C-alpha cells in the first residue's frame, strides 16, 4: 500500500464570529512583503493561518530566512502586516485604533536573540527592567515589582542594583530581557531565537527559566528557533515554516517521530548529524530567494517527491490525522522517520530532477 495519500480533510478556517475560548492568538492569511528595489518584492510571509492555544508553547522552526522573525514581528504589529489579520484574545488588531493597540501591547511581549545589544548599555539593570512600568504609568510599582521579577529570573536584586548590561554574560543579559518582558505581566511572550547566541550549557538554563516563568505567570509562548533540538525540547506543538509558508503543524512528539511533510522529514532526519539540524538546514541545496519563490509548492525545487502537480497547484493546509496538518499534495503517512522516503506518486512526473522515477503501476 502506498504511504502517500490525497484523501485528507480540508482544514476549515474558524468562523469569524466564534472565537474559540482557548485560542489566544489567531493568524489569518497573514502576508508580509517588503520592497526589494527595481519593483521587486520580498515575499517574506505568504498567507499563514495559525492558532496559538492559551498556555501552550508553540514552536516555529525553519531555515534561516524562511520568515520566522517576520511572523513574530507581524504578530506584534511591528510593522503591521501587508494583509491578513492577527486576532489577540478574539480581537482583530488591525481593526483597532492605534490607542487600542497601544493599550493591548503590554499583553504581548517579545524577547530577541541578542540580549546584550537589545539592552540599553547606559542604563542600570533595575531601571532597564522597570522602564516599561514607568512608560505605562505604573512607576510607583517599580520598587516592589522589579525586585520580585529579578528574583524570579534568578538574579539577586541587590547584586545587580548598580550594574549595567556589559558587566553581565549573555545568559544573564537574557535573564534581564526576560525580566523586562515579564514586568508588565504579559499573556503571550514571543521568543525569537532566545538561546541561539548562548553556549549550550547556558541554553538549557534559559530554556528551564522560560518553562518556570510560563508556569508561574500563566504565559503562552511562541518559541521561534532554527535549531530543531531546542524547539523539540520546549514546544507542545510545532509549526514548520518554509519560504514564507507553514508546511506542517502538529504535536511535537508525533511530528518528530513521523513527519508527514517531506521538508520536515528531511529536517528531522538530519538531527543525528546535529550540525545541519542546528542550522535548521536540509542537505538538498539552498532555499530559493523569497523575491521569486517557486510556483505551486515552494519546496518543490528541493523535494524528492515533487510531481507536476506540485509546480502548478499550491498545496492547501489539510488535517491528515487528528491534530496534524500539512500543506503537501503527497504527504507521507504512517511512516516513521527512520524509514526511507516513499517513491513519488505513480503517474506523475518529477519537476525538480531529483525525484525518483515514478512507479510503473
Ligand atoms: N525589513 C526588511 N526588508 C526587506 N527584507 C526583509 C526585511 N526583514 C526581513 N526581510 C527578508 O524576509 C525574509 C525572511 O526574513 P526573516 O523573517 O528574518 O527570516 P528568519 O527569521 O526565518 O531567519 C528574508 O529573506 C529577509 O531577508
Ligand atoms: S513538492 Fe509536492 S510532494 Fe514535495 S512537499 Fe511540495 S507538495 Fe509535497
Ligand atoms: Mg530570525
């Protein structure tokens, strides 16, 4: 029996007027484009639909340049997406006035890859952490809240009282960034490669800290990284991105044990070598430019299962097993990651020159 199938259910978009209670963030047809000069356009994010459930950690993984950070910033409306919408707690951020968005902003916080350069070098640590309270008119709470949150992230308020960022290691600066993000009691924390610049031993400490903070403050995390091992470690569900689109979404263990999208599969099967996985790369050439992405399925130029259909038809996101979604015309079902890729679909022809010959039947 072939392990590929097209008989899946089309994923329906949630009805606009029925926000699901456990969904804190919903991205609908999110598109972000940048001008690239000479009339060209960078198609950084091209129609993402995604729901983030309250209290979960959703990992967003994919090769460098696939649009992860742009997605994270679009959620924050920094800048506003080119089209599509971001619903936070059931409210479409694009439909709100700038004052209403401003009021919601404390609930959505973001931390970044390079903690040292994202902290003001001239400010002392307690001021850096307390500044958001001042900005939001809650300066009177600084003396009580800042020491609490510093202790929560594992820093001694007295020891850091007169220190500035350059006096700390990268891991300690990331603790300061996390404290600053938490001081306004956000609902959602978007973590953009928060451990990628840190030593492996420090990475584990920061991941543990994020887990602790999530439990303590009831946070929802969107965890962006190119390192599959890190994403696997921390995420409840994982969304895999390729060239501006989501190609697979599912519960972490199921997705890593038996990926259904050829790209996820190539990514995950490169984990034993770790090097490729840590760079979030697969060994089938380079990602095409987002200025001129391939027609149909954007992964087709590197996909060993590509067929003619893949060049002419954009694969829609479909639910192929309970809770498992993929955008692929020929998903790989019921096949553990250790097994070889199934042959291309009978009757179709390769479009990329690397696919195996179609079966005879
Ligand atoms: N402000 C910008 N102007 C032009 N191109 C951009 C801008 N920001 C990101 N890009 C491009 O969009 C694509 C996605 O970038 P990014 O979201 O940073 O990817 P990732 O975080 O996955 O590495 C890349 O090709 C990048 O060069
Ligand atoms: S090229 Fe075809 S088989 Fe490969 S991932 Fe895309 S849709 Fe699936
Ligand atoms: Mg990035």
